[in-house]
C-alpha cells in the first residue's frame, strides 16, 4: 500500500467518522497539508450541506469547492470538528506540525474546535518528538535574535529560505533540540520575544488520531 493510499484512507476514515454529525449548522476546521488535501477531496465530492469551513491556510481555502463557504474564525463562536495532519506524533498524542508553514493558524483553529481529529499514516509515529525539525514562526526582524536564543537552548535553527507564511513571517526549522518535555518546551520557545508560535502541539492535542490499516 503506497503512502498516498494510506493518507487517503485516513482522510476517508475521518470523513466517515464525522459524517453522521454534519448538518447545515456545522462549522468545520480544515488544516493544511497533503493528508488534509485528501480530506478536502472527500468533502468536495460529497453533497453534504454545512454552514462552512474555517481554514488554516490560503492554500486550503483555495482547494475547497466554491459551494462550501469559507468562514473567518472571527465570525464563529465554535468549530465543531477540526481535521488536520501531523509531521510527527507520539503515544501521548503530542504532535509536531508546521512542515507546510501553517502551524500558527493551525494551532489557533485547533484551540477553537470542539474536537480535533488528526489524520496520519504510521510513518509519523515516534517514541520521542524531534526527528522532524521543529518549525518556529518568527517576525522577520527578530529572526537572528530568536536563532541565537534557540542555539542557547541546544537547537540548530535553519532559516527556511524563500518561504513566507500567510501572516508575512519567516520560519526557522530547528534540529537537535531536546523535546523530551514537549509542553514545557512549547511554552519556553513561545516566550522568546519575536516568536509567533512553534510547531509543538502539546497544549492543543487532538482527541483522536486516525492511522490507516
């Protein structure tokens, strides 16, 4: 079974899981990435009538069928289901996200959701987070300052050259930083002046992780 088929199966499982609860008042949260794109395909091919979707990126907004209304988070009180992938996850459901550079908005949408469903394949499971470089979104003027702070914490930051987030910021991909305590490190990095948010999802963990068989 190819990786794309596994991703598609995971996305289909998520759609089938929430389908009985979708109605004209439902607001969906849609993440970003290759696995989430398969979920978007499932949604686009269905004839289900929902209120609309809050997306974590411009890319996801543009992938939705025009019949599905794109809603700003400021327009809604609560998102019913948030569907998104991950770059890594452990057995405590802690994640690393941000390979696509959308982790800040992903974290915001996840925190506003009643239920976060993560769709992945088995290649994403790890014993300890950190094999995948940790993305840190920074205000451009603070990039060097934040890099020095991350180096002092034991990390090796690399500027994601040529990439700008939907918020107009830069990404530092950090290798070799100790993520044995994800929740503590998430807060520590976010307390560095100039950091917008980092890709550790320990405070905003999914309730369900779907791994295809």
